């Protein structure tokens, strides 16, 4: 019965000669983790997002979303299972990992012209997503703002920016305004030589909030030659928390490739005030992260990488730890990625593991 409204909407759209299309993403993985007593733990999870687009004509569209995410049990109840995360992955025999589809937002979109779309409904946004594989999903990790939602009115300015105004999804007594726009620097607006600068502001007004605004800046520079390409990305975030206390976050992500060799990196640092601890920021448990992964592409479908990462937890009672993650990447076709990975960690409670992760866009 959960799909009855979607079915009725599809039938009605057919009656009015509307065009119906579907798109979505799927992330799924399997992990095997070996404990110190040689006990084997198997984990598996999925994250499936679907959108149904109903085009009433070439200008007006209705978008309906549905999602199914694996869950796992914690002391505080059920939490979403996270891709490639040992302590946040659903055990393979858990009933919670087969979660039902749930409603994931609806919006009405009116395209006035190519780079101007007016929206009414549910709008979602994030800022400062990471390239680091374990923190790549902005629903759970971001250097500035994890995925937030509101219902109201919005304007989308192509792929460069947005302005959203409405009621906060996470609090029934507060309103929210979010805006961001990526400015292209004059003289650096070519495909092979480009610099963009994107400020972002998220304002909260109302009761039940321990902060009233978040500010961030995302700057990207890329340069391309025939065989050599490089890019550097820097992200700054300001998070006022509990009055006059602040959390400042800094992220630098350099990358380059020369012919078949590539190198990617993420460096993250949170600067905390004396009265703020890391668990009072959004969701990141690390105060500092350094991640580097060199890789070699044998052809267009297969490459090998060796990731190394160093973590400094925000909890002073936890030790710093280091992990190596050899990974094989397979690209069977456009929109499909497979990663075959091993993990070896030192200086923490993590243990050796291996698994397969997949990502599909359709």
C-alpha cells in the first residue's frame, strides 16, 4: 500500500498525456571484519534513492521521491547503516537492514528559462561534501553542513546556486533560509583553466536551536593539459554553537593525474573553542584527518589504489590511529562503479577487513 499514491499519480499523469521518467542511485556493499579473537563479523547494507519525474509539459514538472536505507540497532534506537563503516554497518543477519520504502519528498518545479527554476515543496541541500571515500555521503558527513531539508519556496539558478525559504524539517518551531552561488572568476572561466568561489549561508530562526546560522566557502581551481591535470579545493566553515562559542573547520583536497597515474587527498581540521567538544559539532568524530591515495589506471575499466589515512579523534581519551586500504576499482559501464577493498588499521579498535562496495546511477 506504500506505493499506492505513486501508482495513482502515474496513472493520472498518463491520463493527462504527461511524460513520466525515473532516476535514482543505489549504493550497496558487503564487508567482512575480523576481530582480535578471530571472530568473523559479516555486514551488508544498501542505500537506494528513487525519483519519479512527471513532466506536465516542457516547463512544469512534479518530482516524487522514495528511499530505502538499511538500519542497525544502537543504544539510542535505530540508525542508518553507513557504507564502508565498520561500527555503523548492519549485520548481515539483521532484519533492520531490509527497511521498507518511505516517502522522500515531493516538489513542483516550474522552469522559467534554462537557468531559472521556481520550486514549491521539499528541498534538500548540503555544503562541503568530502572526496574521502568514508565521508563521501553528505547525509552523514560534511565539513560545513550535512544534508538539511525544508518545505517551502525556492529558486534554483542552474547548477550554480539556489535560494530556499521555508519550515525547518528538523524542528516544527523554526524557519530556515539557505542560499549559495558559485561565482566564476573572470579570466579563469575556461574548461581547462577554471576557478570558482561559492559562499553559502544557512539561517535558522525559532525555538529549539543551539545555533542560528552556519556560513561556508567552497573554492575550486582546476588546470588541464594534454597529459597532466591538477585541481585544488579548499572549504571553510563557521559554526556558531551555544552563544559566543564557535567551531571553525578547514578542508583542503588537492588532486592530480599524469597519464595513468593519479593522486587524491583530503586534509580536514576542526578548530574548537574551549567550551565545545567534537561531538557538539555536526557529526564528525575526528578533529583532524589526513587521507592520501595514489592510484594507477591499467585501462578505462580497472585501476588500483592504495589509500593511507591518519585520524585524530576529537575525544581526548581515544588514541590517534592509522589505516591502509588497498582498493581495486572496476567500471563495467557508464554509471556503475565497483570497489574491491582491504583495510588494515593500527592503533585503534578497528581490525582487518575486506569487502565489495558498489555505486550505481541511473
